[in-house]
């Protein structure tokens, strides 16, 4: 890791600037040809001096001249610096990297701010302005050199919404005043950009599925534009304003887009879907996309691009490489040529759901100004000790030779409660540097990404997220500039900052920091040890069902989170099995975390309560922060008690002793009581728990039409779960020996399959593929008798699976996915990488381990729902089993058929 030198030495304390005469002499000198960032920086120094009584002005002239000067600002090579900076100082800043600066006071009291480049000069100005604001005076003498660790330090704003627009799919949000009124608020943009430059951020990412149709009209495809002429002009104007103001502040605007998404008017005209993950590249879409990118680059040459090849494309494969190298890069080059520009704007390749190293290998010979970006802890914040395959991928990206950017993404486990653990964040940035080799930060809002610019707090006038979560932005920025700051000094720094905000003393400020840091351990630990996924299909703060704790694989548990985004340790189900078998435990355990999060909650409450009597300023916000500490504490206790219950319930799975369930009951009752407290703390203080309020949300409950977005909606669910468990215990105690539950077979319905004729009846010894002799060895009774579609395994692997059919009634199509990762097997629906993975209600496993074919792993059954009519279902490449159609009204009890040999299903205890 690059080392840099920071040293401040104060000397010549006898130099005084207290008199009005001396103050009037402290003018600021810059070059007449000064870069816009130098001018902006000089203006920040001017404002700081004027605020403390100086009558300062900015003078523009070529040379500094002789005699006593005030403040000289410029790039080290500017003429105004000539002959004034000592050679050693000048050489130091010249030899430094981008954005470096030196502040130097000569023997006459003249202050020089010399940057390696315009951005370095800007940051030097901000440093001096900050010192003036903090001390209330102009420092008597300075000798300071600094430069950032991270090459790119950026925040992102999503032009997204909590729910879908009518007639549109996920990520499809045209830029209009009705959809995004805040987009046209110039004062809000200035406020946000000022926050960014104050914190030394140098990149702003704008996220949208397909922004081009809102920002330009193509000559070849004029009908593709998604907004009217007046709105298009507004969009052009605000985009130019934003990029101009950002450039002043040393900020690159980087426009993100997904592939392959096309605008609705274009799709409708050509009879296409706006997005189809399994659609091959077709010349029409490629031509439209290339021309869109070219026009965008020509029109906005100072804007970078961020490319997400995954999610709306098939994922890893040759198509990704071809799309990037044959459509996107040529589009950028066409735009540069049309504009007569030689300097390449940055293109950031998002590593999500693509083979980024292979894509970069093919792209670098064609285009040099490339970056990669990858998630730090998935779509959550779980650990500062990442490891395993995810860490290896990040290191591989860093080794390419370009800058790899770590993305702190979505934060689905943090929202909506406030988060400000300086310790956790500092260690996370250190991990980005040391473990990942990353040289960039891409930071999401701490909460409410889908509802930006507002926070979720229920107040009369909506809080702006950028105001509420000020400490989130400040902490990540501070450590992406320098992650090696001394911990003791940092406690004092943040203690003072919090004391100033809340009008308390340093002790009170440190107590508030302690509350942030204790509470800041709770959500990361809970998710990494108990969670289903690091993605935003889980809202951690809403809790989890017992079945999700005791049978996580039923819900598509994302094991990478446990293997890479957590310290080595055990899942709940692993711990319970080892306890039964009297085996030793490894690493971080569920029991350990249950104890730790409760302790963190208690300490956070104690700290915030200690600070409360001393707070004299911004009391309304302090009380909201204080309430969040109560929320964290209630949530920690809810999970801790539920996990204790889960371990007794899992013991019953092995013991078959109802007494074990009796042991679990008091813990589950306590868990519900703690959740009731959480409802009390959030009832009037929060509008929602999760800002994404669409069908992608699955854990703890499926979110449709903004349902299950608040804790009050979940309390009846957990209460019902408790009551069902009590009833199950009673039933077990009264059931007669030998009684078994009645099996209800699924009933097939008549559906006309239009593109396949071969079929087979689901039964033992039935042949499942048309081009093999593979037979069914075992099958769940519920599936017996259904009419499966017999497909070619080889064709599925090479071309994918397409089912065209007509049905007179609503139906479910049952599809079997082999329960093993293998390039030859079709991957099951996974919302972590495919936003369309629940468009048909298919993301959840209906029957786990439901069928075993000879020589193949067990099959998990998913269900795709369709209305009456004619449909085409395109599945990706890989072998799967199409098991037949059933009535959509038929209830599918979710269970584990147990044909994998790993034990019985006990989910029925709760549902």
C-alpha cells in the first residue's frame, strides 16, 4: 500500500494576524488562467476568512510579484508559484500522485497552497478552510503535505423508485418531473455536491436501467425517446448543470446502466421485451445501444460510464465479452470521434454476475481507461474480515493492473436505523486496501436508496437522507482518504464532531460515538450468522421466520455470505447437528453471536442514555438517534431469543423428543415480546423498514404492492407462528402412535404445449430426457402422475429451454432444478444476480429434494405462475426437468421431501 507523508509543524508563533490592517492584507492570489477547481477552492478559503472578519478578496495575476503576500493558490507548476516555493516543497508535490497538495508558510507569513493538479489544489484549499473554521483563526504557520489512498472515492444516487412504474419492469424509470421531482432541484444538487467536496469525494454515480432514452434523441431511432420534448430539454439542462457544478468540485459524474435493457417505445415498436435475461444479442438492439452510447458520449464528453453486464443479460459467458467489446466500447469510440475528443472517459465495468477478468482481458487492448467495481460485502455490511472466493475475486480484479473499486452496496441489513460506527468503517476500508487490493470506494446511501432523497423517518417534513446520515458519508470519506489514522485520535476526532453537533461536551460526544459503535456491530453480526442472503431480498430489521432459521436452504440460502463475507463459523443448522453428535465447534457460533448482540445493545443503550442529559442542540435528531438505539436493542434480543428456541427445535429433529420443543417455547415467547417492543419503537417513528417495496423482497415475507414493509405488519405473523408452534406441541402430545399426515397429490391440468411433443408421466423408472436413458429413482408422492415435458438434455445445455404454451385457465408450471452447482445444470432463480428471478413467483423452492434421477443430484421444485392465455417461458442454458402444469389455485405446501438423505422436514411445526 502506498505510503504518504502528513506532517504539521507550527512555528513562528509570534506572527500575528489579529489587527484589522494585517487582515486586510491577506488577499488571495491565483492565476488568470486558473482551472475552475482552483477558483472554486480559492473561493472556499475566501468565505472562511470573511467569516472570521478578514476583508479578503481574490486577485488574478500571472506572477506573485515581490514583497509580502497573503495566500497564493495554484498548481505547483503555475507561474504564480515560480520562484516562491522552495525547491524541496515544489519537488515533493511534483513527485506526488494525483490530488496531492502542499500547504506551506514562508518566513514572511505568505501561505502557499500548491497542488499536484487542479484537484490537489482544491483539496489543499478545503483543508485550509477547515482549519480556519475549526480554530476561528488563520493558522500562523503551516507545513503540510497530503494525498489520498483511494484513487476514486465516490457516492451513488439511484434514479429508482420503491415500486415499479405502470407498464415498466425493474430498473425502468424514465427521467420525468412527475417521477423524480428532486432531479430538477438545483439547490438540492448544490447541497449534495457541497457535501461531497467537503468530504473529498471525487466521483458521483447515477444509477438507472437505461438513461439514454431520457437524455437524447437519436436520428436513426427517434421513436426510442421515453420523454416529451419539454422534459427532454429539462433533462439536458439539468444534466449539463450537474456535470458543470460537479467538475468545479473535482467530481466525475459517472452514468451507470444495465445491459441489455431497451426503452419501452423501442421495444413496443419492434415487438420485443424491454428486458429478457435469456435473450441473445440481436443486431437491432446492438445497433440501437451502440448509437445511444455514441450520442451520449458526444453530447456529454465529461461524463464517465458504468456498465452492468450482469442481471439483465444471461450472466457469465461470451455474450458479456461480445457486448462490451463489440457494442459498448465501439459506441464510446464513435462518440469521441464525432466530438473530436482524444481523451477517453472512464468506463467502469461492474463485476456483478459476469466474468470480469475475462471481459477485461478482451477489452484492455481496445480501451485503456477502464476500471472494475465489485461489492464489498454483497448488498449488506457484514464484516471487515472478508475471505474465501469473494476475496480471491477482488484480488484477481486488482491484479489486472487497473483500479478496482470496492462497492458498499444497498445496505439491506442496516436500513432504516442510523449507522455510524467509525471503528467498523475504518476497518472495512483497511480491508479493502489490504485484503482486496482495492483503490476505490463506491458508496451507497446508508438507507432509503430506492426512496432517495428522503429518509424513512416519519416526521412532518421528510428528512433528507444526506442530512440524516451525514456521519455515514463523513466516515467513509475520511478513511478512504487515509485508513491508517490512529484509533485514539479518531475517538477524539469523532467525539468532538458529535459534541459540536449535539451541543455537548467531549465526554458526551464520545458517549454518542460509543452508542454508534456498539449498535454498529449488531446488524452485521446478525446477518452473517443467521441470514439467508446478503442481497436486498432480505430485510434484516423486519426479523426472520423460524422456518428461515431452521431450514434456510428452502429459501435459497446464499452460502457465499457464510463462506466469504463472515469470519469462519457455523450456521444454526450446523451448530445444532454438531451439538447432537457431540462434535467440537469451529469459529464464530450462533450461540456466541446471540450473547454478543445482546451485550452490544445493552452498551449502546447505556451510552446514549449517559449522553442524553448533556445534549443542548439538535435535540429532535438526537432523540431519533436515541430511539434507534432502543430499536437495535429490541432487534438484538428478538433474534437472540429466537435462535435459542431454534436450537432446541433442531434438537427435536434428531431426538424426536417433544420435551425439546417444550424447552424452546419460553424462548420463542420472549422473542415475540421483544418484537412487540420493536413495533412500539417504530410505530410512529418510521414509515417503512425497507425502501425496496416490490416482489423481489422475500425474507421474512414476500413484498407485493408495498405490503410487509413495516414491523406492525410482521408482529401478527410472528404471533401466529408462536401460536401454531404451541398447537403443534399439543398435537404431538395427543397424536396416536402410527398416525401419518395425508398426502395430497398435485393434479395436472390440460395445457397445449406449442413447441414440444414428447412427454412422460412422473413415476419411478420414467425416462426424464429425450436423448438419454436417465430414469427417476425416487420421487415425492405429491408429484406422481404429473405429465412432464421430455426435453433434450444436450439442447438444454447448448441453447437453453423455451416452453411455448396456451392455457385456458391460470396454471403453475413446475420446474425441477438440480441441487448442485455445475455448468451443465440450469442455475435456480436467484434474486442476488437476477432481478427478474421472481417475476412468476418462482424464486422460492416449493419442494426441496423432491426427486432423484440416476446419476444426478436431488431436484428442488420451483413453481412459475401464469394467467390464462398464450405464453413463452425462456429459461437459461443448462439441464433441468419440466415436471408439468397444475391448477394455479392448488395450494403448494412448502416442505422438504428429504430424498437427499439428510433428515426429515420439521417446518410443519410452524405452518
